[in-house]
């Protein structure tokens, strides 16, 4: 059986505290390590397209929404502060990737939409990102990938209650 660093930690806890069932540490320790290990590989792809991870998320959210969104809708979806979102939107507008559209209902409000250049960039970056994700997940066959996704979904559904 293959072992990883988390297995070694669990074995140490088994000796130090045999009275505790530390198996959940295996799940959450691996999730944390996976995030730390895979994030740089994903960020490297975004950087190839001149984007940060947050900028990619903003553009991708607008791309899949298929309609203009308010800055509030964006920051709630991405779990950013409104100030951070405004700054990012301003930067992306200056780069010609987004434009603001005045709201018909409320003059104080606006919606954000991808420009043609923004749409082209996010489509290219998304293709690179998906290719990278396939590469990172390739150690698992498709059934294993589906099983892992199901199990993580179950954990997240419970945590997001």
C-alpha cells in the first residue's frame, strides 16, 4: 500500500494518543495539502494568460453567467469583500476585459459584462485551466474521479448548511 505524509502523521498520533480516532485528520489533512500543492499549478496557468486566480474567477463567473452581473452578485459568488471586488473590476475595465453598464432600474447601480477581448481571454484561459486539471487528476481513472467528486460534494453539502 502506498503511503503519504499524512499516513506518517496518523501513525505518530496512533502511538502518541491511541485513545483518539484520528481518521478524519486523514481526510482534512489531505484536503489542505492538496490545496497547497495544486494551487501553484493552477496559478501558473492563469499567469500564462496574464491573470491572477481572482481575476480568472471574476471573468469565469461572468462567462458562465451569460448575462451581466452586478458587483454585489460577483463578490457574493466569489466570497470577496465589496472593496476588493471594486478594485479588481476597475483593473479589469482598465485592461479592456470588462465594461460597466448602467442599470436601467437604478441609476446608482451598474452591471459588469465581458468585452469581446475579455471573452476571448477567458475562453483561452479556461481551456488551459481545464487541460491542466485533467493532467492533475490523471492519476485517477474516471470512475475514481467521479467517486472522489461525490464524496467531496457530500462533505461540502453538509458544511454549507
